[in-house]
C-alpha cells in the first residue's frame, strides 16, 4: 500500500490551560484526543506520519504539542501558535523554532474580525523571525481573506505559505465564485494548499461527491503543491471518520487527475521538510 502522510490533524487535552474549544456544544469531539486515538482510527492503513497543527490560540497548547511530539514518532512535524502581534513574538518564534519537529506557525485568522489583520506593519518583526527561522505559515483563512492573502504573499515572496482547508469554500451552498478565481490567483503565486476540512463545510447529509467541482479546481490549480489532510478529529463533526474521508478524497482527486503519491505524501514531505519516522 502507498505510504500516507496526514498533512493536517489535531490533538488536544481539555485540561491544558488555554484550551477553550471544543465545547460541550461539539459533543462528538468534546473529549481528549491523543496519539492512541489516531492509531486506532487508522488501524490497517499505512500511515507513515502526520503534521500536528495547533487548535488553540495559546502558548500552553503549543508547549503541550511540542512535548507530545517528542515522545510520538508518528508526529513528524508541529505547526504551533504564536501571538504575532506581541512585542515578544520574535523571541518566542526563535524559541519554538529550536524544537526539532516545529515546522510552522498558524495565526487563527478565521477568528479575527479584521480581514486585513495579517497586513499590518506591526507584525513585520514577527514575520521576519518566522522567515529567518526557516518556518512556514499555515493560513487558516476563509474566502473573504483570499484577496488579502494574495497581497500578503506578494509582500513576502520568500515565506512558504500553505492554505488550510482550501480556504473553506461555501460548499454547503455549492458556491464556487469568487473563491474559484481567488484561489487560482494564489496558486499562481506559488502557494501550497491542503485538501482538508471540506466535509465540515458541507451541510449535514450532503454527499462527498458534491465536492467534485472544488476538488477538480484545486487539483487543476495547485497540481503537485496540493496535499491531503484529515482535519481529524474535527472531521468527526461531519459524520465521517478518518478512513471514509481518506477514501472519498482519494477517489475525487484521482478522478480529477491528481498524482496520488504527491497528494498523500510527497507534497507534505517536501513542504514541511519531514524527516523519516525512524529518525525522530
């Protein structure tokens, strides 16, 4: 079986200071999730490694993830959180970058009302530190952010950027525009993108097949810079499990002409500079 890299998954501990989500309203995922849960969810599949992505806007959560990654060979990379607007951000970025598995940072842009927040000049010292430390930027954005993200990418051409969850298009209403042109523009600027998080953007009961035009456009636009992620365990809110989304995404992407080896391992391995599990 072809090796698999999950380019986007989460663990969390509700007791960790700063953990504010999920809440009891998200009953399906309102519990701790750790490596043993992911191993059980992927039993029998050739999962070779994962990229563990922050879920809380909290230094404590990032510290917890780094410690967990140290004792978890399956976690090949960590994308943490840093308050980029804080005066101490450059030093904190240099601190987390010294961890052997940290590969990037992710500001939670979708939760910030100011769509242009990332463009403010006060973030320059932090962003310079991200770039100088060899880290990447995971862009947790929505369609409203895409024109801004294009301006940001033009301003920071040497900063590796990946768009999480394909920018969360309005799949519940099968709306493609202006997302379609905006995402293609970002692909033209050399950004990477994750084929992840789309099932939870659909309406309850909506079939994965309805994602066909989105997947086709992503494959056509990003090609070898498209990587698959489960977004597990958030994925469980859609009613899918890890295996079902993997199978649906593979079928949709291969029908769209994707290179499965790149989509399910190669792109993430290259973008995040992943080491082998044996070396970690």
